[in-house]
């Protein structure tokens, strides 16, 4: 069973993840209005490219946008979560070995202790983000089952991966739970809001182009500082 879930099932999950994410990108671009959007973006390529980089870059640095500055606590939690969420799945030694074997790409790997620290940071952030979802009146209005699913799908591989590292006496069982929850994450990501892993870049790029071309953002250093 271990051979099956770390072999064929892993490959199937990875294929669903990659193809699913590419499909989301394709549908995003396909859904753009050719008159209102495509023509303007192409015609003003010099402004739109500056707008893309400004918008993405500003959202990737803490405090880089009004959106982050007006919610400092939430911003800290998002960054606390995302250091681990982005770096650990890609650069953990246990993961890079698998990617090398099945995909043939060799990525550098994180030192074990650093990976542990990132994982703990991510888990703390997930728990606090869940608390925020329960106590913030605005979020209580907006919350949907899908939002909880995204938090759960992210929490499970982190919690079981960390337990496999810490609780050596039950290593096999934690690893089994970890690989299955990791695969569930990969399979469901394209169908849930986890698709923001790619769609974040699409929508930020689009808004960056829009503001740089149509709303005077180019006069403010490439884009509005929104
Ligand atoms: C480079 C890739 C990524 C970027 C740029 C990114 C960006 C973001 C942003 C901006 C938000 C906040 C959305 C809001 O305003 O509510 C968010 C939320 C979230 N992200 Fe990511 N993300 C990335 C990758 C990931 C990955 C790989 C995971 C999981 C392993 C993840 C898990 C989450 C979760 C669970 C939330 C929701 C938190 C909540 O419920 O409040 N993200 N992400
Ligand atoms: C899909 C198949 C996956 C497989 C086969 C897999 C495999 C592994 C392996 C072999 C380890 C190392 C355990 C050790 O050091 O002994 C590990 C740890 C870990 N994995 Fe995964 N993983 C998968 C998916 C994921 C995903 C999707 C995430 C996060 C979204 C994740 C997060 C983690 C974390 C946080 C650790 C512990 C890191 C630490 O504390 O140092 N894994 N995984």
C-alpha cells in the first residue's frame, strides 16, 4: 500500500494538480473580454508590463499595499502561513527526492531545522486565521464551506508532516496520513480556492494592467499603490 500511494497515486495527484492549474490559467485568459481587456493590454504593452510587475511585487511584500497596511494582523498571519506554504512543499528534502525521482527536476533543499520552523509557523498561522474567521463579524458573513475546506486541506499535510518528524515511534502511520493528505491537497487544489496558487498571479497581473493603462496608475510609478 505504501508503494502504491508513494508511487502511482503520487504521480496521478501531481498530474491532476499541474493539468488542473494550467486549465485554470487557460480559462482565466480565455474569459477576458477581447474588446475591454485584450486589445488595451496588447496595445499599451509598455504600460501593462510595468503594471503587472508593480501589482504582483507590491502584494508579495508585507505592507506593500494599502490592502496589507489596513489589516496588519491579518497580513502578519498570511505571511507567517505562506513562508512555509510556498517553501516547504517545494524545497523540503523529503519532497525534492520525490520530485527528482518522478519528475526529473532537482531543486535545492531546505535545512531540516529551518523546514521544521517554517512548518510550525504555518500551523500557528492556520489556527489563528481560523480563529479570525470565527470572530471577525465581516468574515462571519462571508465564510463559506469552501473557505474552511481550504484551511483544512492546508492544515492536514502540515500537521501530519510535522508529527512524522517529531513522533518517531509512530513514523509509519504519520507518513501514511501525510502522503494521503498531501495527495488530497494536490487533487483538490485546482477545484478550490487553493487555485489562488496560480490565479493570484493572473488577477494581480490583470488589475496591474488595468490600473496602469485605464486609471492613470502609470503616472504613479507603474500602478496605483492600492
Ligand atoms: C506563490 C504562491 C501564493 C501566493 C502569491 C498566495 C497568496 C495568498 C493571498 C494574497 C491570500 C489572501 C487572500 C485574502 O485576501 O483573503 C492567500 C490566502 C491563503 N493561502 Fe495562499 N498564496 C500562495 C500559495 C499558497 C499555498 C502553496 C498554500 C497552501 C499550501 C496557500 C494557502 C493559503 C490559505 C489556506 C489561505 C487562506 C487563509 C484564510 O482562510 O484566511 N497559499 N494566499
Ligand atoms: C503528495 C505527496 C507528498 C509526499 C509523498 C510527501 C512526503 C513527505 C516526506 C517523505 C516528508 C519527510 C518526513 C521526514 O523528514 O521523515 C514530508 C514532510 C513534510 N511535508 Fe510532505 N509530502 C507530500 C505532500 C505535502 C504537501 C502537499 C504539503 C504541504 C502543503 C507537505 C508538507 C510537509 C511538511 C510540513 C512536512 C514536515 C516538514 C518538517 O517539519 O521538517 N507535504 N513529506
